C-alpha cells in the first residue's frame, strides 16, 4: 500500500508539473486585410495581421522607445549615411537564414517607384541600401533625413529568395516572414490564420494558433466577445464599451494614439475646389461635439495634421470655428456650385457615426452629400486614383505613421508627389521638403508651423480629432495597447 501510495503521488506530481496547454486566440477585425505584403497597404486591418508575420528593421517598445529588432545596432557615419548591424541567427519561416542581403533587398524593394508601394512617400528619401562588412547594411539618403530611424520602425524584412521566386502577387497570398507567427491560411472574405513560430529568435508567442476574422458589424463583434466566440475585438466605440460594462468575463482597453482623423476634400472639382465652400464646410463641422459628445472615448479636437504625440505639432494653431449660420450664408451665395452632388467615401474600419454626423452637418447648411460605403481595398483604391479628379469629393480618414513625427502624416497627405495627397502647392512642397531634410529641429519646427497654418488658412484638409483606440477583450487576456495601435501577439498572454 505504501509503495502504491508513493506511485500515485509521483503520478500526481508529474501531472501537476505538466505545462498548461496554450490557448488559441480569435481576433475580430472590422474587415479583412487588403494586403498581407508589408510593403503594400498601410491600414489597420492589414497591419494588425502582417505585423506578426514579419520582423521590422527596428521597433518600439510599449513605452514608445525605438529598440532593436532585426537591426541590433545603428550608427550615423555621416549626415546622409546610416549603418545598420543585422542580427545573426534569425531564420525565415521556410528555414532559410535572414541575411543583410534580405534587409538591403527589402529597402530597395519599397523605394522602387515601379513597385508602387503606397508607403513610398515615407521612404523615398532613401536613395540606396547596400551590404557592407558582411552583416551590415548602409542606407544612404538623398539629403539629411531626421525621421529615418522613426520610419524604419515599420519597414518589414522580406525574404528575397521567396519574393523573386514566386512574384509579388503570390507572395501577398502566402507571405513568408521571420516574425513570431507564420502564415497558415487566408480564407478570403472570412479570416486569416497564423501559426506560432516555434523557432522564433525573440520572445515566443503565447498562442498556438491565431485567427483574425473579418467582422464589419460592430454589434456582431461585441456579441462575439460576450458569447466567447472572440477573445479580442477591435474598432470598439464608447457605446460598445458601455455594453461591456458589468460583464466580469470581458473588459475594455484603451490608449491615446498618434492617429489624426480628418475629412479630405477633392480640390480638383466642385464643390470643394472653391475655397469659400471649403471654408463653409469647415464652419459647418463641430469638432468638439464629435470628439467629446459623439465619441467620448478620449478623443481630442485638433486643428492640424499632427497631434501632441508628434514632433512638429504646432501649439499655436487656432481651433477651427464652428458657425453653421455663417456656413449656410456662404453656401446660399454659391448655391448652384454647392448643390453639386458630393460622394463621401468611407469603409467599415471607420466609425460610421462620425461619417454620418459629418454628412448631416454639411447637408444642414446646404451641401448635397451622400455616403458611399465600400470595403477597405475599394476605398483605398478610390482614395489613390491616379487621376485626382476621379477621386471622391470627400473621404474620411484616420492617419497614423507609427513614427511620431509630423513627416509621416503631413508629407503623405499634403506633398504633391505623394499618391495620397490631393494638394498641389509649391510653397507647401518646399516647406515639407525642408522639414524632412533639416537636422536642425528648430528649422523643422518652424517649417511645420507654417505648413499647419497654410492648411488652416486655406482649408486644404479638415482635421477633426486625435483618435483614441478602444479594444474589447476577454478578462484574462493580458494586453497593453500602444499609441501605434500594434497588436503584438508575442507581447500578450493569458492570466491564470
């Protein structure tokens, strides 16, 4: 009996010593990714997924500090040359080693105008990338570029041998990276599944499998979370957060972001090619009511394409006035032009309460605005139509560069050479070029002060608010939201 008791005790100890089985994770997104190629689209639903498949040159920790990732060290050897030391011992998901050649190739790929990356404007100051001294890569810029390291936070490293073998289209459908999770399956229109990379060089992911599902309807995402069908949901608003109150099985998580919400106007066709009507549209919009009354999740009204989290934010820019009576008077004086039908483009990733409020505010003063809801890829294609006159009259956007520098938001939305810009002003181009090439912070700040004032005076774009991010999560999911809105799966965990 004593021997049997000892045996049973040993068995019990062995059972208790077994590690807990890893849980899978299900994430409800607002839509499916428009791309899984990290050098193509830069939008939340894509970034949430591919950020976990790939490693970037450098990254930010949860406090926002730039820290090593594939580059373990970096040194400016001149005002226009940055040398990166590449981490050794990293392998891609197909088992091939990640080398300095892959890093140089990744940079060269994204800066190639023929490749057509929507992110080109954030990297086109880089003129070349070359391997030196075995495991080092030298980046050369066309001029001093103070925002370079901040931009490299989001430049992912892709395997040259795979991309060149299969081509860009096939690589997008079955991406191969070196990140903590590898691509498993893309069920188009439904979900993307990732699998834990057991050979990851860094902090391992806590989940065996992660499924990102496209769930455009916010009520469905909330219902999924409360029913246990989802572990984490994005795109939560204050109303959704209130629905989760009182349920001990779930919680809400939030953080202020560097994202600026804005209303873009097509300056190349009626009615918003008329500066008076752009002013009227601005006067019709109540930014405070939208940020604090409608949203109420920490959003803050802003009057420039930057937030206080960005270098280049200008505290002296006056808030936009709200005066619907004056707006209506202006519209009445140009009633024929103002009555031109205007399409307001949007997508499920955006809070439609905001879009609908903007539509009503504009129509209340005499505009003729109708909403066009499409999926995100269609929305992005329309917003970047090569012929600017073919782009929608209005679009709602929430821009983030994940770089915390005004270069990452003002340049792509305002510089005439950017595929995202609807503006063509030589004076603005010169200021934006000066701000992105000077190593003197006072010169850069002065240039951005002027940029923000020109946009404010001429109503070229209508900034509305600095966004906050809200997630819904299982109570036991440990996750710290960050200003750059990244879902780093290997920084999450399940509490016991």
